[in-house]
C-alpha cells in the first residue's frame, strides 16, 4: 500500500494495522479496524479512505464511492489520504477523479514538487496532453529541472500525434516543441540522451531530415550511447528517407567491414547499390565520393565485396558467420529478379546452398535460412539438392551418433519437405517415411535423457514432422485413423518433452477439428500465454469453445481474454508514466499504438460479443429475465461500439511450425478472405445481440389514456430502431451468403474456418433472422390491437408456421451418429455437434421472441375479452394470432422433446463405445496406449458437449411451459 513507511505522520502507527489487513487480502477486518479507529478519530481522512478500499474489494462499490467522495470534497492534502484515494479510484477504473484530487491539492499547496508531479502523472493516465503540457511547465517553474521541461515538450508531441488535423500538428504543435528544444540547445542545457532522442523524434516527424542528420552527426549525437550503433542506424534511416544513396551505400559498407554478420546493413548495402545503378550514378572526377567514404555502384564491386567477406570471415578458431554466405544468396536473388548476367559470377545457387549446409547444417537456423532461397532452384534440382546435402552429412551408422549429426540429418528432412518431396510421395511411401521419422525421433531421445522438463528434446522435430505427414494422409484420403495416430504420436512427444509448445498447439488444433474441446482447455493453459499473446493466439481457443457445445468453458475462455483486454487500458497508462519518469520518450508513441492496436482488435470485438451472447444463452430464460440480463450488461441496442473502419486483425496465423512448400502455405489471399469472413460473422452476431437487446427493451404499449407523456415518441423510436437493425441484418445476410459461396479452402495449419458457412448451411442465421423479424410484426400488432389487424395476424400465423418448419429442418441436420465404431474403425462427424449448437442457440432466440409475443398478446387478448363482454358477444372464437401462437408453442414443445431424445440416444451410443476395440494397424502397444488415451479424451469431451446442450434445452423446455396467453 504505497510508501506509507516514508511518511512521518503521527497517525501512521494507528493506520498500520489497516494497511496490513488490506495487504494480506483480509478486507473485512480492514473495514472493522477502520470503523474502530474512526470512532475515536472521526476526522482521520485516511482511515475513511482505507475503509472505502476494503468496501470496494468486498463488492460494496456504492458505499465505497460515497465514502471516497465525502473525503474528496474536503480536498485533503496529507500524503496518506491522497495516495489511498489514488489507489481506490484506480481500482474503480475512475482515473479521471485522481486529476481532480491533485488539482485541489496543488491549489492548496502550490509549491509542492511532489503534488505537481502527481498531477502530471494523473493527467498522463487519462491522456490529457494539453493539461500535461501546462502541468509540466508549472513544475519546471517551481523546480527548474530538465526532465520536467522535457515532459512538457513530449506532451506537445503527444498533442501532435493525437490531433485529428494533421495540418495542426505540422504547423503548431511540432514547431512549438521544436522551438522549445532549440531554446535549450542554444542555452547549452541539453544533459541527457533522452533529450536528444526527443529532439530527433520532433525533427523526424516534421520531415526535417537534413536538420536531424546534423543533430545526429554533431556534438549532440555523441550523447546517443545506450544502444549499439544507434547513431549509425539513425543516419542510415535518414539517408534512405533523403534518398542519398551514395552516403547510404558507403555507410553500410563501412559498418559491414566492422561487423560482417549484421544482416540489416547488407540489406541497406544492396538496396542502395541497385538504386545507384538505376540512376546510373558515377563518382565525381575529383574529391571524395561522399562524406561517408568510398561508394560501390557496380555489381562487380558488390560481388567482390561479398566474396571478400566470405574469404576473410575468420581464422580457425573464429566463430563462423552466416551473414556473408546468406548475403551471397541474397545478391543472387536480386540479380535474378533483375535478369542481370552477373549472377553467374556468384556460382550455382545449389552449390552455394550445399556450401552453406556444410558450414551451418548442425544449427537449427540452417533450415529457415535456406528456406528463403529454395525458389532459386529449378524443379529438377530439388532431388539433386537433397542428395547432395545427404552426401555432405558425415557418414556413419544408420542413426546419428551425436547431436550435430542428428541436426544435419533433421535439416535434410526438413528441407525435403519444404521442397515438396514429402507431398509427392504415395500413401505407402508416406507411411514408410513416418516409420523412419519415428525411429529417428525415438533414437534421438537418448541425447536428452538428462534434460530438464522445461528443455526440449533434440529430436522433437522428427516427431512433429511425422505428425504433419499423418495429417497429410488424413486430409488427402479422409482416413481418420491417420488423425488418431497423429494424436497418439503428439501425446507421446509431449510425455518426453512437456514444454514443447508446437506439440501442444498442434494437439489443440487436432482436437478442435475432431470436435473435442475439453482436452484443449488444459493444453492452452499449459502454453502459459503472456500478455499480447492472448490477442495473437487466443482465437485458437475462443473460435471452437462455443461451436463445440462447451458453453461453460467458452464463457470462461472469453472472460479470460477479456480480462487481458480490459487491463490493457490501465497497464498502458502505467507504462506511459514509467516512460516519462525514466525519459524513454520514444517509447510513449509505441505504447499508445499498442493500446490502439488492442482496442481495435478483431479478437477483442469477437470475444466481447460472444461472451454477451453466451451469458444470455446460459442465464436469460423468459423475456423478463432477458431484460434483466441486458440491463446488467449495460448493453445498448442503438450504439455500435465496434471500430469497423479501424479494425485490426492481430491473429498470428503463422504460429504453427510449417515446412510446406510455398504453394501449400498460407497466402495473402487466404488472410484477406479469412478476415472478410470473420468480419461478416461478427457483424451478424453483433446485430443479433443488439436486436435481442431491443426486443428486451420492447414492452406492451399501454392504452392511450394510461400512457405517460413522451411514451408515444419512445415507442416510435424503438420501432424505427428495430426496422433499421433488421434491414442491416437482412443486408449482411446477403453479403454473408456471397462469402460462404466461395467455399474457400484454407491450409490445415492456416486460419480456422469461420463459423459463417456452417451457420448458413444449418439454417441458424435464417431462422434467427425470421424470429427477430417476427418481433417487428408483434410490435405493430401491439400498436393497432387485435380488432383491426386481420391481415397482420395472417402474416404472423404464417411466420409462426415457418419458424416451426425451419427449426424442424435444423433438427434433422443434427441427426446421425457423432461417434461410430464399426469393425474396428472409428468415424466421427463433428459437423453434427456444431449443427446441434446452432439449433440450441436458435431455440433460445425463438423463445425470447415468443416471450415478447406472450408479453404483448396476453393484455391484448384480455382487452378484447372485456370488449366482448360489454357488447355481450358470447362467441368463443379465438383471434387467429392467438391460435397460431398456441400452435407454435405446441410444436416447440414437441421439437424440444425430440431433440432431447436424440441427445440421449447419442449419449447412450457414445458411452457404449469401447476404444479398446479400435483397430490401430501397424502400431506398437506403447503407441496404441497413447492413441487410445487421446480417444478417451475425445469421447469424454463429446459426452460433455451433449450434456451441456441437453441441460440448456431442458431449461428452455421449462421456459416454454410459462409461455401461455
């Protein structure tokens, strides 16, 4: 609890027990202790605030806020109270109240450096850049220290970055910041590297590259010492922006002479070389070629330079450098792109790759290095390369006798796959390849017998590659036994290498593709994803959770992701404050960009929408409960807070290790189409959620004599909003259907297919849209009454019948055996499970609309009966819409009964399956044990999914009994 030990306050001894209780999480005792203290010392403000913190942490937010506001209104100036209030408001997610707190403190104690500093940081938390600038200057006037002055300058830069008008940034904020720094430069008051970095940032944003270059190369540039070659890297960047290619080339050459293994300088060297060639640049007749030294402007000079780096890359004891060898291949690539004949001077790419392998084949990076340049080989050279590499590997027994030999053999196998040689094999040859890879994997385990659990086995990649070949056989032939074998092999690998993330990721993907989510939860948890990984790989978990019927786990997964996104705001503010404190000004825009990237994340929008829908499916029964749930979520039907125009796809779609050839890898077109489908699905889900919120807000319209003033307008507004959202839903359904018709096939290790196509083929989207459209008819009926609505009632009766038919069709698409074991062969149809989930969701939506029908029809029917009594009309005929609704509820009861019976039949069938009867050809007893254990998990997961679906349908069946008019 803050720095209470440093505050010399006579009340500190009295407050210490409360601090201790709060620090230990004993919040109730903290409240009791605070109450005891306040009985004796009523005016002890800090005790009240500490009590408020205890109340806040025990869920009594309203009491805590009242108590905090009571203390805040007294404008305290003691450090204990201010720090405690700061902690409390941060826990309440109300950082804007901290600014008011310190504004009052600064007015009372205007010369306090500490309070002015806290005020500046309070403004930083809420992004009040203009007030930060003013607070920084006020602080500098009180205590003229450089950091405070540059806080103010940086705040001006942040105003420029956040300004909507770019012109305003370039003409006002940045020039003012530049003048403020220039004033310090002229007065020779620049002291720290951070101040030079800030000056450079300002000049760069103003586009004053020449001036920035002068700063870097001048005396101020000498202060840039924290990063290696910081000055040179900045000069290189400026030369590129200024298109001063001679200087760029000469500087890159000079730096490569010092460090011939720095890849970024090779790229700058080649870029500048070819720009100079395009410009037909030639050195001046007299004088230096440029300020940075000699310039290379011909291919011959570049070839000679690269060859010299290779020739002189170290003596016998020196570490071999990959940079020069890769630079030669890079130069070949660029020359070939330009179709320049000098390519032949560098030799045959195949020979150069063999030479690279001889020197670096025992390093894991050899594969990724060479993979970039495999396209330089002709098709008939692929087998030749593999043969040459196999020859280059040291001869020995059948299996490698040390880890270096193992790595060389593994490298050859990985490159074989990258060249497409594995994919060209027939099924029998692939099975022989798998047997070879498994034998090498198990042999290699002897090199890691003493490895820690957190260390990977040397031969793990053999196991992973064998699993990939199994997946090839499964996807090409449809033989599901290959999927089971892959599962078993990966579990075997995980037992020997418990920390291997690639095993876990591939297991996670396989289980999800096979319709089992239960094992995935533990697998994902064991990955121990950190910070931004919840955004980049979180989709692997949340995409399948709900679609596979694990509603409770899906809700937990969404909540887990949302906790990270919600903490992002608070955490980023703290990073920014630390950056100000330590003068890391160049990091502040990066932190802001990170916050924006996460706020605009596709995954964030998806989990937020799905979590709210899940909460409704799990908790909201009849329409009244739906209304309460919507209120608890603070869900507004009128507002769409998803940043559609600025949405960012932060998914890491290359998280899986993949050695496939380029034509089988994920392409940019795949990425684009996946994003389009995910956005379309998100729009449909978001519109469905907003329409449900609107249905919950709709109620029976009271009679005109009882309706309060303004009620008519409110009803009209809701009616208009309902029509608008339904029109959007209809339009988006058309767009979604067009996207689904493309039937895009993604690589197995690429993005998971969106739920969009499955939802449309199951009929869920169409049925839910029809149900929500019905709510508009009900709303109109409420407005006109039962007397004058015969045509509308006919429309509604037809809609009731249509809904029953559509739900019947959806249930038929769920029929079939999810798991079936016949003659030792196991068959699985995960699409049936996904269809069942869509059926359950659609039933929920239909019942909520039916609940709204009940809410409207019940008082309308009662009103009609009263009118009949007055007119002494004794006819027993029910209005058509009432009969139609009663028919719908009867059909729904029958439908739910049959659905539950179908699920019970599936549960009985799956429970009766004995995985021990499964035939696993060609597997050893140990391999079979791992495979059967994996299949047991799959069986258990499917049972759990069916049980959760059944529980939800039972709740809806109970709800249906209350829908009586």
